[in-house]
C-alpha cells in the first residue's frame, strides 16, 4: 500500500528502510549529523513540510515531521519544491547532481557532505524502497 | 538538467602565440622548477611581454600539491595582484593554480571548502589561462582539481563549475620533451578519463563524442608517442586527446578506476596516471554488465573482437595490452608493493576509495566488500568475476 508523501508515516517508513540497509550502514558508518529535509509547497501541496532525521553512524535514531522550523536546530538543511524531491526519490535526479545544479539547496557544513557522498546515495536508494503516493 | 563547461581552447602548433594577444597589465605564472629549467616559463613570459604584460613566476608547485603550497601561492598572488593566472605545467600545476586562483579571489575560504554546491563568483580579480605540458591531466580543460591533505595522506577531489580556465592553450611543443615513462603515465591517465567519462553514471550527450574521439586517438597514438618522442604527429594528437578527454570526463565525471587509483596513489605515492590506469581494466570488468552497451560501442569503434569475448572483456584486454606495450604495471604487485604492506593498508585503501567523490558517479557503485575484493584482485592481477 503506497504511503502518502509528505507525511510522518512516510519518513518513519524511510527510517525503517535505512535501519534495515547494510549498504547504508556501511556507507554512513562515520556520519554524525542531523537534517531537515524541507519540501516546499507546489501544486496541490499548499504548505511547507519539514522532515527531521537524526543520522548517526549508519543508523537513523529518529525521524519525524516538524511543525515549526525553529523546533530543532539541525546541522544540515536541504530544501526543494515537491517536484524535485519526487525526482530524487524516483531516482530520476541524482541527489549530488541536484545539489551541484542547485535544484536542491543545501545549508550546512559542505565539506562534511562532500566526504560522505556514498551515504547520500544509499539514503536515496532507501527512499526508493518506500512505496510512495505523491500528490499531483 | 546539467551543464557543459569549457574554456576557449587554442590548440595546435604555435598555439602559444595566442598569448601575444592577451590584454592586461600583470600575469602570475604558476609552475614548477622543471618548467623554469626547461626554459618554458621564460618562453611564456616572452609572449606575455609581447602583449605588454608584466610577469611574476611562482615556481614552487610540487608533485601532488599540498594545501600549504596553494596557500603560499595565494599569498604571492595577493601581494602581486595579477589580472591573469597562467598555469604552466602538468596536472599538479594545473590543480594548484586553480586553487591559488580561488584563494586569491576569495581569501576568506579554505581550499578544502571549495565545493560544487556554492557559487564562488570568480573573475572579479583575475582570469585563468592553462598551458598543459603533459598529455594526460585534462585539468587544463575542466573544473575539477585534486589537492593533498598531507596530515592524513589523503587526496581531496575538489571542484566548482566556475573553476575552469578561460583559455586553454594546447600547444604540442610543451609536451614534446616528455620522457617515455611520463608519456606512458599521463597517456594512461587520459585513456582512463576518456573511458570512464563515456561509461560513468553521469555520462551525457555533450560529453560522449569527446570521450569516444579521445579513446580512438589514444589507442592509435599513445604507443607511437611512447616509442618515439620525436614523432610530432603522435605528440600533437596525444596532446589534443588529453584535453578532449579532460573536457569529456570533466562534464560527465569519472568512476572507480579513479576512486581506487586516488586511494592507492595517496597511500603509496604512485603517479596519478599510473595508478588510475592500473585499475582501468578492473573497473571495466566490474561494470561489464551494467555498462555493456557502452563498452560495445567503444569496442566497435576500436574494432575489437566481440564474438568470443564480451565487449567489456575485450576492452579490458585491449587496455592491458596497450599498458603492456608502454611498460605500465598491470597489477598492484608490479608496483613493488609487498603483500604485507598492501594488507596493512587495505582497510584505508577501501575506506578512501569508498569516500571518494568518483565512487558515486560510477555506473555500478561498489559496496565496501566489493571494494576490498577489487583491491585484492588488482593486487594479484585476477580478472574480476563478481
């Protein structure tokens, strides 16, 4: 049964996939840092959605939707409109290529991200495992 | 969405005379001591002076340039205030000059902070001219560069789309005196760029043709340039091929011959071209299935036998045969690295390769276990069968 995107259920399903993935565990074994993934409104999505993920040494320690951007102060923020996230999740847009072309915007310690490109790739691979229902 | 980035390329015999037409007041030549001793920096100075430019030379770039060296170069640039940075040399010089240029323009950033995600807004103080003196690096015509973090013995692959030359001068005269070993090392570098550029996960319509043309030129002319350095046609074609390959893979990225080669090169101080060239056949075999069509196209271009062998196997064999013709190592063992030393370094070799930016642009991305196996196979020279 596809899970509605963006939703708390979806990010929790992604957390489950990440914690099952040996490839992600290996690729992110040295990673320490939490994220906001911000979905900007577009089309039928009228409000901004903020996903919070706490990623720590190959494990996702927590994942949830955050109502207020000020609620947490993550090390990294990546934001893009819904259509771009959809392309990433469906593996039509390479996340690194998306960042390079600034289709996805990133705030945080870029040096740290550049040292862990494979972790980003494996994270996206896990996204593709979540059956997703995107809004039109 | 993607970009195709290129400098103005001036190529062929006497391309260097294009410098006579440069406008400005001051140029800083970034080079190494060999270029000074060979009289090349003097020749460049002469052309720039014809154009009415005053010059200063920074000749302290070492092989595998360190962060400390580029910071020193940036200090020189800041006090001299040139409008042109002129990189004269091989890959190390090109890479150092790019970093020096960025730090001159943006003194507040650290070299390792240069990244492809944020605009730098260069060209406020100076522009960049590259004059390659080896036929391999491709750094003269693309926006990537590699610096060495000496504290960690680790190579940092850096880049930003703005960090490309405004003008690349590809004059074969500067490569004519390369000794055979350097011709071979750098030629294998160019071949690796071309093949990986054509088969990476980021390959694209704009870079494909460049990579194919470079592959064709290198197979034809590298053995000739290696055997007879005075073969001016071979020298010119190889010089063009290296820049064409640089332009090709610079816009489509490379793959795991680069990630493994960077890792081996950093830990055992193996010249870049020799290291990536050694891994090229293994990288081809590893991606044999996923890139089968691309390898078929290359094999067709090179008229390789593909009836009894797969195109990937046939291409890997052709690369090995070319490497053998020009006395390049075919396995890590050939580099004189003992098994004990290799085994001791294996965890680091794997980890550095895995973290390399070129890993994620590979058509088939190795897992940690697969990387370890790849290194072991490359140590013994075994055909990749997994």
